[in-house]
């Protein structure tokens, strides 16, 4: 197989090459949909079965942090879309700028998620022998980041949940296993996406992408949008259980 510029030898034109790459990317994304779809289905079944424990676990999550991360990813989708447009219109300098902005927003997401994970460890909400869904309620001095009002509301929810579900501790661990599993897999996909963005950024500095050839930017853009869409589903699934009360 030989390569002439951006065109690989098995293709006759750049357009045919891009169509093939696009088809391959969509097939890959369909497999990703099935992968995440199966996990979300298992989560939904358990959420229905152990609703009180899942609602209790969900209400210990920080809604402001989750909502902020949602806005961050929506903004990153916009900057990625602008990067694709920049490549398609041969605006090479703008492409580098938008790729850098997308990377920065991705790392903002990681930073917020780190804060959330650290809170869960501090509040003994990591599945295992030290897990305690009521840790902050029973040890308010150990949770200075939770206000007295929030602790009072959490205590009331905890009492109601324990009455409705005698095995609350075990079922709440199931919720947090799903939380760490789903958000962890999503974060892994973002790490891969960030690596691809750095690769695009490196190539963009040498002006490789233009209106004639921008296939890599398009394909990474599709992948990044998919990862963002997954979070759009994870946010209500994990953070908004029973919030209407």
C-alpha cells in the first residue's frame, strides 16, 4: 500500500477515503452505543428495583458540580464543532485555537470530576468495608463541606430510606458501584479523546488540515461529540433521581 500525500493507495479520491472513514467511525460509534446502552439498561433495572437506595445515593451527589460539568462538555462540543468548521474552511490558525480550547475544557471537566471523587472518598461513599451512606449525618464534624441545612435534609431522607429499604447500605453500594463504573468509563473515553485532540493539535501547527483534507478532524469531532452525548444521559440518570421533591 502506497500513499500519495493525504491519499492512501487503496482509495481513488480523498472524497472516497473520507466516506470510508466516516462509515467506519459510525460503525464504531454504534458498537459504543450498544456498550453504554447495556450498562445503562442494567443501571435502570437496578434503579427501579432499589429506588430508595438509589435516590438516597443520588442525593449525596453535588448537583452544582454535575451541572457545571454538563455545561463544560456542552461548551467543548461547540469548540470542537468550530474546530471542524475551521478545518473545512482552511482556517488553520483558528483550528489550532479551537482545538486548544476543547482540550482546556476537557481538563476542566477532569478537575471537577476529581473534586467529586475526592468528596466521595472523604464521605465514605466508596463501595467497600468503610462504606456508610449516612456517614456525614452521623459524623457532621467530619463533613465541614456539607452545610447544616443539607445535613438535616439528608438525615430526614436517610430515615425515610432506611424504613423503606432494610438493606439500604448494601443497595446504596450498588448505586455507587454503578456511579464509579459509569463515570469512570466515560472519563476513560475522554482521556482517549484528549489524546486524539493533542495529536490533531500537533498536526494543525504544521498546517496539515485544510478544505481539501480534514478527515482526521471530522472523525475525532464525531468521537468527541459522542462522549459528550453519553454524559448528557449520565447526568440525569445519576444526579437527578428524586430531585423533584
